[in-house]
C-alpha cells in the first residue's frame, strides 16, 4: 500500500519536529519553512501530495483572501484530499471554491477559547478598577489619581454570543459572583437567555462574543447599534470579537453621554481616529488568543486533523 504524502508549508517557528512525529509514522512528510509564498507557487509545491498542512501567515493577502479560486483551479492541487489549516475561521481560504474542487478544508475550533476568555476578563477588571488610568497619569506627567472602582460580585454581566468563547467567559464571571444573562441566536436549555433589549437594559458589563458574519440572513456587521447601546446605564462593554460588530458612531455617542462607561476593542486606524480622545476606551492588543497553552493545542489539533483523514475518521471538516 502506498504511503500517503503530506506537505507542511509554514513560517519559521510555527510547529516543532516533535509535533510532527505522529504524522511521520504514517505519512511521508515534506516540511517547507518559508517566510512567504504566493498562492500559485504554493499550488506548484502541492504536486504529488495528498495532504497540505498550511500555516495562514505564510500567504500574503489577495484583497481579503489568502487563497482564491485561481489556486483551486491549478492542476497541481487536484491530487489534494484536504488542506489542514491553522485557523478557526475559513473565510480567507475560499471554502466554496475548495468544495467545488473536491478539496476538504479542516479548521481548528476552540483552541484559544480559554485564552480569549481570560483576556476578556482582564479587560473587564481593567475598567472596573480603573488601575490602567494611573499609568496613563504617569505617562502624561500628571498627578497619579487613586480612582474608585466597582466590585463585580452581585452585578450583572450580559454575554452576546454563547459559543465556545462566550460560554467560557460566562463561567469565569459566574465564578466572580456575577449574575450572567445570555443572548444567542439559538437557545440552549437550562441557561438564562434574554432578549438583546433586556440584556442591554440590565447589564453592568457586556461582552461581545459573536462570530462575525458579513453576508446572508445571519449577517451581523454593525449589529450592536444605537438601538441597543442607548439602553445602557453606565455599562462596561468589551468587544474582542471584531470591531465591525459594534457601530462606531453609536459607541462614541454613548461613551460621551455616559451610557457606556468604558469600552475595550482591538484597534484599527479608523477606530483610533474616532475613539482615541476617550480616556475610557482601551485599545486592546491583538493577542487575546496567544498563550503557550493555546499554541500547543493548535499544533496538536493541526496534526491530529491530518491523522484523522488518513485513518478514515475525518474530524473538523469545515462546512459553511
């Protein structure tokens, strides 16, 4: 029986040889470490291989994509059965074109849920105690103020989106003694689900934990708008999901009038132009997912995905 062949294409330092050992036991593995490669050069490398393990960082963007229809149209990739990617979301990789070419995409769900949830908790604590503003005082050369904080115990937190991250945030906040309200498109039994209107009316802390959907019936870009934000009564809002989920003009207005007491979001140049004058906005670094534990979980699942296809029991096949 012919041994399957796997090509690994990645930037340096993404995965270790010890992580690949289980794969080498049942597949011929070609490890290609590169700083960058075009999608057409990548296609050429795939000739004769059954499986591609692809690190997304090695590909430059083409518009908003990393792999376009042009990649899947190349004769060189027709032998591929699956592409195992080191990401959760597959929008970068043209999943419809992959499916049309008969190539399965494998993703890595949930690998960073704990890290992101703990980062959300850090943002909540940052605003509830206002300790970061003492550091801002120092940077400005001003008298350091000892600002009054709030206790989170017995207050109410609203979680918008109850997937892997949202449910982990809910568990952490419950452990702090908070009362947790949940909004999700689909309800799950035994949980305190409320409408979005009720959540924004009643919550002292609001955490946005939605997957971003740009098109279709479930599109949610700009979903958190004035209709909801105007209901806040001094709430802390944390959005480490995606800046586009929250209407920028609406959040700016509610920060000005005190309906939102503080906001955390990963910054873009557009957001900085609009919100940088607000001392109660924290532009969070884009590292909420990044921890030793998350990266090891990613590597383990990345390899396990290929092994699952080789064994005939495929896991984490991406379906739209």
